C-alpha cells in the first residue's frame, strides 16, 4: 500500500484515524501496531513475519542490555548489542546483497577466465522486502542507544513494536531513532491545531508528489531511455536536471506526508530536508539532504570509525568509507558504489580545502553551481540502469555524441509546453520558495485551504495517470 493510492486515501487512512480517536488511550499503540502490519503486509503478508522477528530479537536484546546495566555487567550489555547489530545487518545483507555478491563473483570469474561460476537458482530469486533498509536501521539503533545510555528501555513490547512498525514512516523514512520518540510513546498531546497541521502537510506532500515529481520523472525517463544516439548534450542535461527535481520532490514529498501523518497521531518526527539544492558545498548538501540518514551514518558509522579524532588521513578514509557504505545502503549495485565514492571523495577534498580560507570567499552563486554539478553527476549513477549506461550518459553530457535524426523528436517531446511549465515551477520552488516546514511553521487557515485545493487537484491528476510508486521504496 502506498500513500498515493486510492485504497490508502479513501479507505485505510480514514478508518485508521477514526479508529485511533475512538478507542481508549490504553489501546492506541496496539491499534497502531496492528494497522501498521496491515499496511506493510499489503505488498506481501510474509514480509510481516520478518519484521516481527526483527522486532522481537531487538526487544529481547534491549532487555539483555538493560539487565546488564542494572548489575553493572558491561559484558552482558555488549553481548546484547552485538547480537542486535549482527542479526539486523545479517538479515539486511542476505536479502539486499546476496544477489549482488553472486553477480560480482561471476563477473570476476569471467574476467579472470576461471569459467562460469554456478549460482543456485534460490539466490537469484531472493525478493527484497519493502522498507527493510529503514526499519532494520531503526530497530538496531534502539539497542545501540541503550548500550550507549542514550535511551531507556521500551515500557512494553507493544510500544516497541509500534515504534518499529509505525506506518507513516515505515517504508521510506525519515529514519526515526527510539530516543527521539520514547517520550512521545509514553505521553503525547493531541490538539486540533496539530492535527490540522498534519493534514495540511500531508496534502502539500501529496500534491508535490503528483504534480511535480511524477511529471519530472516522465522527462527523466525519456532522456535516460533514449540511448546515446538520440540524446544531444543539451537534452542530457535537461534529463538529469529533471531527475534531480524528481528525486527531491518525490522523496521530500514522502517525508512531508510521513511527518504530516505522524502529527495526525500526535508524533513529531525529524525533518528530513532543508532546501538541499541551495547548498554551497557537498558538506552543506549532506546537512540538508536526507538528514535522518546522514545523521544516522555520522553517529553510528563515521564517529565509531574514529571520525576526525585520529588525524587528517584517517578522517579522509572515514569519510570515504562512510559514503561508500551509504551508497551500498541505497542499493546493491556498482552504480551506488560509484555514487558514494563521488560524494565521499568530494567530502574529503572539501575538508582538505577547508584549510584555505580564500575558497570560502568565493561568490555564493559559484559555490552553488559547483555543488549542483557534483550532485548532478552523482545522480547519473543513481538513475542509470547500470554502470555502463551511466558512463555513456556522462559522456554525452560533457563530450557529446553523434546523434540520429530522432534526437529532434525527443527534444520536442521533452521540451513540450507542459513540461517546460512544470520544470519552471519546480525550479522556482527549489530556489525561491521556502521549504514546507518553514511554510507550515505556524498554522493559518488559508494554508489549510490551499493544501486542500492542491490535494483535490492532485487526486484528479492521480486518477488520470498511471501508478507511480515512490522512488525510495526500492532502497
């Protein structure tokens, strides 16, 4: 089930909201847990068993850590934490990376002329459970935070299961750490203003997805699906620019909808975006893009690796390692490794160049342009079907290619009046408008009315277009 579907909008969500506010307070977490499992099991009911098992293991590990802390047994605490980390990463590795490792081994065997490496059919047919990358990180962070003393144990298994499975942010984030919602699970305030803000933010996010992200996706699909022979340099830049807008509006729309839904049930989730395309460096970009992931990688990977505490060389290595693993978290493909390497390498360079104050005095527009070019190059690897396609696309962007007469047909299709208007609106929203959380910092009636109007228009557009899932569902 997805937020941008009629089943969710007109059946699931109204019934859940009605049930939540009708049942006694003591039963609300159990209710949210059950409906969240229904929401998640809509794709494949068997996936719910995996999530339940992960939840049970981490709840038990939390008990082990808490009991060890109570008696001052650091060994027991460490055991509980290690079991949690090992089991969660093991499950994630099996479902997400087994096929990738097998294919890579086959490629290596072929390159070394070792012959064909047999791969059992079972490993070819592993299905990646939707949202596993997100809920595994959340569940695992609970035990790590308990071990570090940054959180207290959940009051009950139902409360913890509710935290892991909470449907607003279950499938594509933002990644919510237990410590940030622990008090809200114990007690939270429900007000008409909070609920109204939640509804309005959900409506704006839904409109952003349908009215901006999906049309930009059609342009990007046209450019990346054309092949280098039908793609001019200009259209290659238009295509990757459209994808940059698509992935931002798509993912920030999901975050808006998730945060809005959370507000409707009294939860306050972390903001996930802060106008990332206004960044003046890649370092700045990662303070603004997918904030819940970047802070997670910082606190649970970069800092434990040593951060910047062990000298410049080790700092650069830690930055690169963090971004390479961050790339692999997004997908089991060499494309994502390349994307992580680009960002990690530039982060390391920026840290080294940071010692030169003269660079900081460059005009803001130049720094924004440099950052945008790096981000767009990275997005090519993110979007392309494979590494070879990405390299070919970049060659057209920066060198050009001999094109066929069909290039003019593609150009006319991509630069239609409707596409140009949508792209202009998207660019205006990205660079000249405040972001959604700034717009809704204070509730005003006209904002709610505008949100509802945009929602109605977006619903009408949804019924006239095909199904378009959120991009981050695949990660």
